[in-house]
C-alpha cells in the first residue's frame, strides 16, 4: 500500500493461552473463559487503561459450547468480564478458520473510518474455541401452535464438529479438499508424514526452550491458571497436543482420503485455546504511550475452488504482497496454518517457501487448530518470534473452510 493507512495500524499487546488437547486440561472451560484470560493478558502487556479501548471483536465458530448456550453473547461477555466500560461495543465475527485474523481486519476497518463517522481508534481483538465441548444436537422440529415450545421426537442427531468438517454444497469434506489439492500439486504421502514429524519436532523444541521453561521461545504464550467449571484448579504452561512421534509411526497410520495423503497423524489436532491482540491507530497509540513497535502492513483475503480449499493461502498471500509492494523474498518468517500437512506442503510448494522460515516452532499438526483462535494465535506467535530472531517482516496465513484464504503481514519497525 502506498498511502498512510498502510502504516497506521499497530499491535500494542498480544497474548495467547497454551493450546489444550481435545478433552484435555482446558476442555472444562468455555471459550468465554479462555478469551477473558487471553484478553486480560493482552491488555496487561499493552499497558493500556481499559477505558481507552473503544471496541471489541471476538471470533468463535462452534457456538453453544458454553454452559447454558451463552456463546451468542461471547464478545460482549468477554468485554464485560474484562471490565471494559459499559458503552464499549462488541462484535462477533465468523470466517471459520480465519476468524481470529478477521477480528484484526475488522478492527482495522473500523479504526480507518473518518472520525466524523466513527471515532474508534483502539480495539481489543480475540478468538477462542473449546472444540472439546462442541455438542451433539437433535435436529427435531418445533411443534406448531400452542406446542411451539415442544419438539418432535423424530429428530436426527448431529455431531457439530463432524458436520462442520463437511461441505455439503460441494459434496466434500475438509480432509478430502486437502487431499485433492495436495495431489494436484504433486504432494506425496511421504512428504506429508515427514512434514508432520518435523512439525512435532519443532514444537517439542519450542516447548523445551519456552520462556516458561527458562528459555526465550513462545513468549506470546502465558501460563493459564484458573478454576474450571467443576471448581478444580488448573495450571497449563505448554502446548498440550505436541507428541513425541516418529516418521515410522506416522507412515504406518491408515490414510483417510482417496489419494491416501491425510492420516490421523498428519492432520491438525482438535483442540482448545484463545488468543488476543490490542490493535490501535498509530497516532492514538503514541498519544497513549503504548507500544507502536509492530505494525500491520496489509492483508489479503481470497476465494478458491471449494474442492481445493487448502490452497486458500496462495492467492491470499499474493494479494497481500501485491497490495503492500512486497515479494515473497522480503518475508523473513512465515506462519501458514497446518490444517492438514497435505495442504500445507502444497502451499509451500506452490509459493516456493523456504522450510527454514516456515512454521519454525511447529504448526497446527503438532500444536492444534482451535478454529477461531488460530488466526490470532498465529499472529501472536509470529510477532514474538520475529522479535526473537530479529526479522523485520512476517506473514501469517490460513486456509478457510468453504474455499477461502486469508493472510496478514506485520513489520517490526525496530528492525527496518
């Protein structure tokens, strides 16, 4: 982008919870609980007074995972529990796997409005998912007339996670789209399993040298400590999905898809987590005395053939690069979501990404993919890893169910 708006958005605070494995340590928390913890930590890191936050954006995909089905109030409840002023508005955004990214993009849109239309200049963005609590629904119809509050007994039962993994309009599923895309660009099962093994190896190493273990990695993560719904104390300070696995073990797992590219070992883990970022107009941040070090350079969103859903990052990244006048070689670090190894390897091949700059601390195959939290988690981890390595430019991206992709480019202004 050539105009001033390209450099007017900054990330002043960023934090994420550890990622909990399905039915694991974080499974007895609602998305709201996890988001409150992440949002409070990002506010603390930003060093901003709560009454200086003008708006909130929350991403959540699997609704009705909170007790009493209160996820319809998700962003509003998070804002209230974080003790933001009562008049601070909240918006729920939903772009499936891109929802965490979309909270940031939507905040940028509102911040960019002229003051005569909207005076928002600082936004709290967060995404959260407790996939462990995604319910089974009865699709029984309501009765008519005086019996409206009663339901028929002939409803089919639906697993909401499985239903979301299918794309009925195109008679396909997310893992099949990854398989088809990977196959179309020459990805092999051996490459998928090797990629998965490396993802776990990098994630294990990152956890080993985490700042929570006395090192300097994963500084975006904070130790999660709270009482769960059963009143039990919980403490988690590492990504729980990461496994000690080998290429031999991965290669022996059965393939689930027509081209045999997707297996239980090289697909992302169903998981629970939250992440949050404080996004601000640079001039407002400067006046408030909060960090302006990391700026959002630009973004790209694109649609792709739904049967090749996993290709989404390719046009989204190209669009982001074109808008910002950058090239692939300008980007020092990449975080491309590993929904499936098959699609991640496909994206890497098609874009020609250097594996030494891609998902350097592991990706979703090892860490997990809590849908609405993922985009925010990628940005948080990218930001802190850029700081750690001294890289001035980074890009985070994800494919999106239904055939879309999204990418966001950020800059460390202290490394220009």
